[in-house]
């Protein structure tokens, strides 16, 4: 078993501004752990977490993929970037943190290069304006307010993720039932030739959480 | 942590700025040198993904001239040590990065690059 990253350096004050790891985070960790052997066999060179928040997922990925991979993490919230950096050093994983929206600024240079991408997006359905305002505020609200169907921010990333993935690259997405996962899956296959599978689901309170794993239809099945 | 490795992956993304938008040029930087664990496999893995000229030029801007102008075919220990230092041990803590094309300036604060744009600048 891979231990959950040490987050003892983060305080209640940090969690006023940055999303505290919860059931959705832990489900993503469990999915990565279940795939650990396959991920190692892919010999990942570049790992990227979008919207890294506390940095818990990136630090955990570091324990799976080891020191020969590059860990990149982005967040629109500068306080989250700071937490991610600290969580990296606390867990001895060198996480390179960039304060940006999704992958803007990195996209041009990372085309077809990223072996593992993780995104735990703001998936909670809210008013559309609430989601836009939350992204503009660049604070903790942006970690959950997802607009119409909870897909407003996710949709923007789903349009570009296929360009970032390496030929054997994998993309792990956290989603809830309200996001209409079957619709996401068929759209990604039809528009971007990404096949997908729901690899883990769990009920946490009112949320029906799932982890969806995408890969190029041309990628070999492991 | 803006290290030269991260810097080698960042390009300007202002609306319409799509050529000559890389590498961003360091301005008014404060640098700290910090030792990092040497890992030859990591360097060899990552080498093909680097834009070599951008790395050499940016290292020079930060005062490091240890890298050869052309990427060598033989990866000897001395080369890997120098590459390790340039990519991972030079930390830009404060300053900014300016686009060579549109001159947009991206701030670096507390070691973190800020690539966010205002709404009207987004492509």
C-alpha cells in the first residue's frame, strides 16, 4: 500500500483558501494506486496535475512514478500553488508549480508529451455565472463551482487534453453523476479519438463520484 | 520553483501571439542556488523534450555558460552534472519573464511563475 502523502505542514488557515483533500481526492489516489503497476510499465517521463490544490495527488504520483519523472502542477489559485510546492517538498517529490488557468502557457511546449494527466475539476453543478466568477476570483470557490452540469471548467480542458497526451498517455478525470459521464465518454471518443473507462466509483454523502480514465484509441491495451 | 526546466516549457499565450513567443526572457531576477538530488535517468529521459538553444541562451542570461551550444551525442558525466545544475539547481525566486514577441511580462513571485492573463488578453 502506498501511504497517503504527509499533509501535516498544511494548516486550517491554508484550507480557508485551498481545497482540503476529501473523498474525491482519495478516490483519485485509489485509482492511481490500482493502476500503479501499469503506470510504472509506461515509463512515464512527464506527469501533470491540473488544478493541484493542496498538491496531495502530485505528491502521491511521485511515490508511484519515482524520481525519474517530471512533476508539473498548475493551479489558478496562487495560494494553492504555494501549498502544492510545500506538499512536494514535505514528501520529497520535486513538484514544479505554475500559477495558471488549466494548462495555458504550457500547452505549446507540452504537445504530445504528457504521459499521465490528473484533473480533479470543479465538478459541482452551480449557476453558470457562479462558476465564471469563481474562476475570476482565483480562490477556493474555483475548486468546486462547476456551472451548468458542473462541466463549465472541465469542458474547456476536455477540448485540449488530447493534444497534450503522449501516444501512450493517460488522463484521469474525477466526475460526478450530474456531469453525465456517458455523454463525456462518447463525446471524447467521437471528437478526439480518446477511449475511456470508468475505473472506480464511490458514493460519498450526496456525491456519486467516479474516476474516468482516457487514452488514445491507438494506444496499446495493457 | 522557476527553474530552467520549467522555464523551458513556458511560452507566451497572449491572444494572437503565436510566433517568436518562446523562450520568455528573464528580467530583474533574484536567483538562489539550491542543491538537488542528481538523477542521470531523469536527465536522459527529459533531454529529448528540451528546446536546447533556448536552454543554453537562458542559462547564459542567468550567468551560467557551462552547456555546449550543440547537444552532445555522448552524454558523459561532466555534461550530465552541468545539465543537472542548469536545469534543477538554479532557482529564480523573484523577477519576471517577458515575451520576445509581444513583450507581455509574466511575473515570478516567491518562486512561482504567474502565467495568468487578463480576460482581454486571452486567446
